[in-house]
């Protein structure tokens, strides 16, 4: 048998899958947390890249501060 990864678009779809499982046509292996499909493959750094919207001076200050606090560990 093949295993497929699908994305449910609404709650009615989940009910339909449950009905198919009750008829022993399919088997639901696991339920994933509600996340968008893009979050499965993106790294955390990619999700937050550019979120601060800093100018060059603010960015340099941020980098200096980050380096300083890393040294305190």
C-alpha cells in the first residue's frame, strides 16, 4: 500500500476521512499539528529573516549587543 501526505482544507474533509476509515477503506496513521505546509520544510531562521527591519546602524548595534551577551554565557 502507498502512504500519502495530504493537507485538509476544512473540517468536513476530516469527517469524510473518518468515514472512509470506518468503512475500512483507509487508515489514518497520525494527525499533525495545525501548521501551514510551508512550515514543514522551512528552517526557523528562514521564518524570521528580516522580521526586525533594522537600518544599517541599528543592525550593527544589534550585532554588537548579540556578540556581547554571547560572551557572558
